[in-house]
C-alpha cells in the first residue's frame, strides 16, 4: 500500500493518505490502497479509526485531474464507481471512523471526509466541491452525502457555485463537528477516538449499524433497526459488566468486545 499507511496505536489506528507531493490527490492506486488498508484493520483490536492526510497542507486536495482529463464517459463512470465502492465500504465499516481534516479537503477529499462517521478539522481547513468549474459533477458521492449532511439547499449552493468554504463556515453549517488550532488537531482526534474506544465496542458498532441502516427509512421501519441493535447487545460480556457495575455502584472493568 504505497499511498496509504495503516498505523495502529493501541486500540485506535490511523489511515494516512500518503501522497503529499500531489497534496494527497486520489487516483486509482490511492483508492486501491485505501481499500486494501481497510481490509488490513484488525477488528478484534482496533475500536476506532482516524483518517488523515500526510503533510501539513492537505487532507486530500481532490481526485487526480491528470488521471481524469482524457477519460471517456465509460471511463469516468468506472472511476466514479471505484471511488464510490471504496467510500461505501468506509461508510459502512464496522467501527467508527473520524476524519481529521487539516488543510484542503476539496472534491474527492471532501467526499472522503463525508464518508467517515463525522469530521473534525484544523482552523486552516478548506472544504469544497469545485467540480462544476472543471466541467464535471462530483463523482464520489458528493451530490448525495453533502445534501444529507448540510441540507439540500446548502449543498446545492456549494456544488453549483464551486465555492470553497473555510473551517468556521464548515462548522456553522454542520459539515464538521469541531475546529481546533492546527497543532492540536491530531491530539484532539486521538482523544476523541480513545473516548469512543473506551465504551463497549459491541454497543458502539451496533449503534453505527442502526444509524446507517435507518437513515434512509421511514421512522416506523427505522426503529426496527434500533430494536435489533438493542437486542443484539444483551447477554454479551460487555452488557453484563456495564450494567453490573452500574447496579453495584462501581467503575466498570475495561470492555472486552465479547
């Protein structure tokens, strides 16, 4: 995986898009490496992932324009499918995934961040979907996820104008959850990931699955996803320890993922 580094750190891990000379732009090889990196995650050990870009300038500056320039319609559709397949895999990954966005997150970079469970960013971060200024549409889910995250009106404005937004505006519209000074971003991401990792992993995974599966359903059907998630937690060691500790008025032992 020459362009994506998998870096475990206790019960959390980084996936680092490592192509800084191209501002971490996504080409077919980077996407293939990201797919392989997800397969390499030890789900028995790792409880939360952090996705970031290498270097200080960019999370991911976009998809690789040089690769896309001479594609025909079929080739463009195939490249879009490759990106969407990987991002759908990331979106539905069993454990939580945090995007830690430092610098540029444009086009495919914004789309990568949106495929994560949520986003935090540095005060120097810049987000945008600039594709219509290049004569194309977003290709890796931008027309779909952005509308779901910030609402159709704001998504259409961002996409139609191809205007980039800074960190403060991204926070205001709900594209990111928090903004940190540049030098504090990754420490904040690790603290957040560690907080998630300290909770019962079976329950956290079940919550992610229920939220994702229920998002596109009517509420009467969506709550069935929650009922199944709720039931799946019972008679696990984590549930027995968590509830037992509560009733015994003691701090629970570390959760075991069993």
